C-alpha cells in the first residue's frame, strides 16, 4: 500500500468526525420559513413616485426586505423627503457579467445606486420586513440591486472593544428583474437592439 493511500485513509476518520460535529453544532430552525432564504427582498408594487431631485425617475419600485432568520438584522435607512410611503435604503446597482450584461450603450443609461454618509440604523426583527423604494430603472434585464444588511448579535457580557480594524462581516440581498411578477413588469426601456444578420445568397435567384 502506497504512503499516499495510507495518508488518505488516515484522513477519513477525521473528516467523518468533522462532519458529525458540524451537523451537531449547526443551529436548528435558523430560518423562520425553511423554504425561503434567511434574508431576501420581496416585490411589493410599482407606481408613480415623487422624485427626490430634479433628475430622478418618477416611476418607483416598492420592495420589502424580509428577515426570515431567528436573529435581528439592521439596515441604514433614510427618508426620501417626498411623502411617499416607504423609506430609502442605500443600495448598489450591479451589472451582470458576460453576454447577460449591458453593452456600451446600455452602460450609459445604467443608473447609480444610493449612497449615504449619514442614516438611521433600523432593526428588523425575525419574521418582520421593511418597506423601501427605489427608482424603477434601478432594476433591468442587465443590472440588479444589492442591499447591505448586518446581523444584530446580543451584546457580550464583557464589553471588550474589538481589536482595531476588526468588524463583523456584512451580507447583501439581491433583487433582480425576474423577481418582479411577470404580469407586473413594466416595458423595458433598455432593450438591446441587435443588428440585422446578412445571410449569404446561397445561389438563390
């Protein structure tokens, strides 16, 4: 028996042991609804909105960030200041890669996300959701949005400050064009126009 085979066989018990330990320590019922992601964005409605500036879209997409896990999550929220329902959450517009992504002309029309230096920290409890809105053109067939959220862990018994430069990792939730119910999707203004294809005559009259 080769030395490599003996080494591999020696690793099997430790791998089995690690799998058993992992399955025993993984929290049970971490999700409120096991059939859905632990945090996700759900479609609410499309409608007219008041623009917060002179150049923003007057078509809005209202969404709900749903906390489907047993831990509270936090987001940074702002007031659009327009009187419309729902808050504003900082978000990023992310283009798809490859052939699914925008071409050079569509990139010129791709909107920017929302960034904020100052915002209110909002806690979303397990099983609850938070209504927010974005300009409708923030989601298309060629780009989608991402919302950042953080887990809210219990305060440690001993309040020791974290070492400098060490922070809890954060997560993001995506919302895509195909998450909008098909019957409710608005006409897409960013359809890609393909150039006509010239086929050879192939000797036909």
